[in-house]
């Protein structure tokens, strides 16, 4: 975190600014050049779940996805931080069964279901969440699929020295233009999360916009990941979630992926751009506002009410009265995106 990073988002109450969120943004062209930036973009950060499209690449380019007849819905789930709704868990359960596995083989632990209606139904049925309800269960099912294809042990697939994670690390290093010996930490779901600077992360994301520059297997994997994410936004996130809202509002023109601790990533094929941002204090509300503002200013959103509320949302009290707003600060609104 950098105290010198500018304020990107501010929350008001009445006439005063009540809270601020500092952060940094890197926007990189597929050529590798930084076209716009705000704040410190060269220090390593953990991309957290926004890394998932890159983590899914070995699953596809290795041939594992085809070998196990993965659908595009399952590819979307491999990139997902889902809400634990039946549309997510039923697909993950069927996917694991096709592998001859079950939720017991997932290294990610259970956590409370994010979707309120699903959580309520489970409580009424006295049903406890399992690892399949974990928001990362699709990513982990992809890891297990790759392990099976590589004829590597499925147990321990989440360890950094397992062939699955070695393949993931190599892809990230190649696309980000960094050394494979990058820092790493254990993510919330027990898998390794490899640290990149925002500059390198945005560069890796931008590579998805020119797949023809890569080997055929990688190019096909990139195209399929982008297609699956933009075709099935609710599988990538969940009903009413920011990623789904933004991808729906973009009409298939943009793939976005949020991550914990205020990280957000975007891939914009028509503009050959990758975007990576990090909010210093880890606030999701600020990362969502920042990404929605950037995409709106780049002209890739349809102006839907839901997307507009992400960029400029009302603050409500318990009586549903508007008492303030969450909005982009001047450092963000003054960022010149003309010509991109």
C-alpha cells in the first residue's frame, strides 16, 4: 500500500466526504506498452481471484478440457468466484462426478453461501455448505481436471510444487513478462496465488486480446476463456454480482474478473487493452466503482442502470433513504482515456 497513491473513490454523507479509497491502475496495450496509469503500478500485489482466467489457461492449452469434454459453462466456472447458487453447484458436482471425483477431493474448504436465497433455502433444509459451495470450487475442479490429464496425483494438487501449479506459474510468468520465481502466498481457497505488479498483470491480461500472437493451443485457449466468460457472466460470478452486471452491460465486448482485497481485472479485445487495479485498503465497493467508471469512460458499457449504479451509487440508510453517494474522485474522473 502506498500513501502517495491518489484517492480514486470517495463516499459522501450529506455535504461532506466521509470516506476515501486510494489505489492504483495500470492500463496496458497488447504490444506491452503502458498507455495510462495512476499510482504505484510496479510493486507486486496478489491478484487474488482476478487471476483466475490466467490460472485456467493450462487447463485448456494442455488439452485437458477437450480430453474431459468440458463445456463452455464449465470453462466459465473454472474462471469463477461464484455465489454458490444451484446453477453453480449442480454443474460443479456433475463435473467432478465425470472425473470420478467428488467434493471431498476439493482442497478448498466450505464457506457460507453468498447468494441470500440459496443460503436461506439451505438453512431451512438444515443443509450445511460443502467445498462445492466454495466460490472457488470451479477453479479447483479445473485444477483436478488438469491433474488427471497430466497423470499427476489429484491429492496435493494445490501445493506450489505440484505439476498443476508449476504449469500455472509458468503461464503467468510468460504472459506477464516476469521471472517464474515470483513471490507467492496461499489464497483463501488454499491454492497458491502468485504476486505480480499491476503493470505485469495488465500486460498478461492484454495478451488475451491478440491470441494470434501465441502458439495455436494457447491462442485457442485464450479465445475460449474469453468466449465462456462473456457468454456466461452469471456463472463467472452470480446473480446481481458486479462482474455479471458489467459483462452484461458490455454486451460481450469485455471480460472482467474481481478479486479479494480490492483487485479488479479487465480484458477489452476490441481496444487491445488489459486493465489491472488495486484499492489500497482492499474495499470491494471502491474497486467496483473504479472499474465501472473506467469501462464507462472507455465507451464499452451500454449505460444500463445497474452498471451506472456501480460507477455512481447511492448510499442508503435503513429506511432506504439516500444519504450520500459512492463516486469516482477527481483523480479517476480526470484520467484522460480519449483515443484508447
